């Protein structure tokens, strides 16, 4: 079982913004891009442009308020 949990799914710009915010507070996040992985392997993907952010489960309590704040700002941008 993985120790990483998906905490956000969005387009490239949203994911990069949240990823940067997490880095600023020393949270090690992983970006997963199924469409890019499929493209590199020679396969297609039905969900183009969406990426996921995964974080270690031990950091989940620190991550939630950052993502909630960032996504509420995205709604107004």
C-alpha cells in the first residue's frame, strides 16, 4: 500500500501553483501526469491536461489548509 495520497487534481497551471506553495513550506509533493506518462510510453490518454498532486500521508494535516486556501483563490482568479 502506498504512503502517498492524492490531494488535488487540476490543470497544469493550477497544479504548478499549488506545488510551489507546498514547496515553500517544505512539503515534498509529487506531480503525477497520466497523459504524459502514456504519451511517453506510446499510449493515449482519455484525460488530457489533468495532473494530480500526491503527498505523504504524514503531511496531510499540513497540506489541507494550503490547498483549501489556494483553491478558494482559484475560484476568484
